[in-house]
């Protein structure tokens, strides 16, 4: 069966199923009424099954000739020197550059300063001047360390590989190929597929807790467009994953800094939470990355036909 003879469902059923499962599972883990986050690890309950489903679809797409190895970003052609340099330069710009240009969060008044002002207002007496820095000011001066950025880089690997499988391998590659088989040129097909994948990626973040909603459209949609541009140019899944993860780690490092100013910072944004030997969360997160990482190598080696992309 030729590409032109394949029905639209062959391309779009995996797209809807992968994105739908990802959103539904993530939403279930966020609903406070279910409290699934206290019963089962999020990375095992959301990232792992979603990534494995995407790998099943990718396997079928390769075996059925729906995608070639090059179209899926799994071809040796993607490792040519100029592609490696492009991806490395983008990674350094977004990751290293992003870390060194982190901006201090807006200063939040400390509890003691607020109480002092309230007392002064009540007695009409000026509060004494304290030259020592307030806790929030001290936090503003304490920029997250490079080690903390590296921790978030590792922490986010399971999320990154899942997001790229959902919105890259399935959400971008299949719509792009579908449009090309319907007569679209390579460039307009890639642009349309990238816009679809980037917008759905942004909307997916509304299934997270409300703290992440302000980021759903800006900057996450443009960031995914950058990632998909790197993918479309290099046709290298692994280099694109490096770019995506390096910038995601910047966002989490910034959020950690913001949380440090709060009187009751979220324990999920504290590195020390995951370094507790009695807490297995980090082990689950690493496992949710290693399993699809290894499985994708099997798909790359066994699922795709040897023919080259058109």
C-alpha cells in the first residue's frame, strides 16, 4: 500500500491516542480528590505508560512503512558534523546561557517585616531600621547553584523523553508525513505540523497544577517550536532531546529560586527532597527514563525498513 492510499486514521489515531492518554493520566494525578500522587509515583503512572504507548505506535509506523528511520529522527544521517554543532550550539545557548542569565524573582516581603510594618501603622511610630538583610533579600542574593541546575537536568529526563515521543515522534512526525502524502510541500507540511505539536504541547500543561498555567502558552509554545525546528533541521531525536532538556532545566531552576522566597515553599521544588535516601522518588524518575530510553534503541534498530526517506 502506498502512502497516498493510506487512510487518515493511520496517521491521526496514534496522535489522538498518545496526546489524549498523556493529558488524561496527568490530569488524574493532579486532581486533589483522587490523591494519586500520594499513592503511586507520577513518573511511573504518567510518563512511563505514555512513552511506552508512543513506542508501540512508533514501532508500528516503522514496520508498516508509515515513517522511515530518517523521518523519525533515528537515522545516522542526523549525526553529521554540522547537525551536531547546530544542536550543541542551541543547547549551550538555551541551557548554559539560560542558567547564567537567570533573573532574581520579585522580592516578597518577609513575615517579620510585614508584622513590623503592621505594628508601626497601629502605633503611628516609625519602625526601627534594620540594616541586616531580610530572609527574602538573602534568598534573592542566593542564586541556585550549577549543581542544582544539573540535578534538574537529570530529574527532567523522564519528562523530556516522554514529551518528545508524544509531541515530536507522534505529534509532529505523523502529521508532517500525512500532509506530505496529501500534496503539501516539505516546508509548509513541517510548519503546520510544528504549530500543531507546539500548541498541543502548551495546552497539555493546563492538565498540570495551576502554578504552571501561566507558562502554558508563553514561553512553552515558542520553546517547543524551537525544539521542533532543531528536530526538523537535524532529524535527530537524541540531539533534540538534549536541547529540550537543557532549557527545561533552566525553567525548573528558576522556579526553585522563586519558591525559595515563599514562607512555605513547595517541597517538590526543593532539591533536598529528592536526595533523601528514604525517599525513592528519584529512583522512580530515573527508571521512567531508562526504560523508554532502552526501548527506543530497540525500535530504532529493529522496527524501521532500510529504505531512505524520500
